[in-house]
């Protein structure tokens, strides 16, 4: 797993700035929000992506408009999902096989020697040279894109006037994914790259400050549910027809961040998707949305 994405570092730095400017200790944040002192420490250090509810409550505590922070959080969430996705293996550069030396003739003839033409200094025809050039262009392009996004978000601007919540729904149609339809049944949305640009089918406020969301990937034609601010032992499930998947929140740390189910195929337009969260106290809450 790679390090903290740059967009998440920017978000953590801005949240830390708000806390410092308003002289709020971690203990004070824990007392005035549903999140623990240790959770706030991870959020502000960039070691964990804070739920939107945590960002929203910090803005409310210090009377800070939340629009720009919503945009920053949206981009950071997309970057965090890409970080958790399984990366494709790096290309292997095969070295050419050395050519066998020609046999020395019994009576070699002496031919006039001709100087070999010098290759242009700016070109490197070897496989390493091509890989280096491609790597440089890719890194340069990614850096330029990130700088542009951060610059726009710093001024509260989102692409083409879209709302910040719509940023994660803008998906390049050519982006490769790891599964489609039935092949996604039971798969991890992050590992299959289905969770990079998903569509939200609804966010629902549950008890104890817990929130649940149903997500859908048009490219993968699959859906899943996720929660945040939950409790250890809560069971989250999603069903599409006869296909059902569930998962149990394993520990308090995971409960404070995003926890999601495996995917179910979502191949029937307009079909119902049922998501449920069963709490450890015996209560449960279910919602129904429809495939787009």
C-alpha cells in the first residue's frame, strides 16, 4: 500500500490549520464531537481519511464555511479510494539476448574499416530509455493535474461549475476495471477499481450518528453499501435480488472510517437494492434504492 495521497495531505493540513487557529485541543474535539481523541489524531496527521461528518463538525465548531472543505474532502476521498485499489504490476523490461559471436574464419579477409555513425545524444533507443521517457511524462502529467485540482479547490471552484459532491461521479469511460456484472459478485470494489468514480444512490442518517450510503459503478455494473461512524460488531449488508453480501465491522478504528460490503451485481435497470445495518444492540435499519 502506497503512502498518503497528496490530496489527503492537503485536506489534513487545512483541518490542522483550523484546529490550531482556534486553539482546539484533541481532547476538546473529542468532547464536542462523536469522534475520539485518537481518531482526530489520525485524521489531522493524514493517517486516516476523516468521514465527511467529522470535517463538517469541525467547520461548525469554528464557524468556518464548509463549501471549500467539501470540495477538498471529495477529491481526497477519490484519491484515498485509488490508494486502496490494487495497482497493476509494473511492466517488465526484457533485455535482448546477446547475439553469438561470429566464428572466426580460417583465413580472415581484411576489409577497410568504416567509423560507426554516432547516435544523436538526445535519443536513447534502448528499452530502459523508452521506459524512462514514459515514466517521466506520466509523473509530470499526474503532478500537473493534481496541482490544477488543488488550485481550483483552494479557490472553491469545481470543474465546469459542478457541485463538489458530483466530482467523484465524473468517471473517464476508458478507465479499466477489474470486473463487470456477475464477475463482480463478492469482489472488493477498491481492488477492482470500481470504487474510484462511483455514483451515490443515497446517503442515510442512522442512529448514534452513523451514516450509510449505497454506491453504484456504471462501468462495473455492480453496487455495494458503506457506513462510517459505526460501532465494532455492526453488520452491514446489501442485496440485489437473490444476490446478497454482508460484512461485520472488525474493530473500533475501522468503525470510525469507511467500512463497506463486497459488491453485488447490478445489471437490471431500475431493480431494487436493499441495504441494511444491524447494530450490536439488536436494532437494525434498512433502506431501498433502485439501480439507475
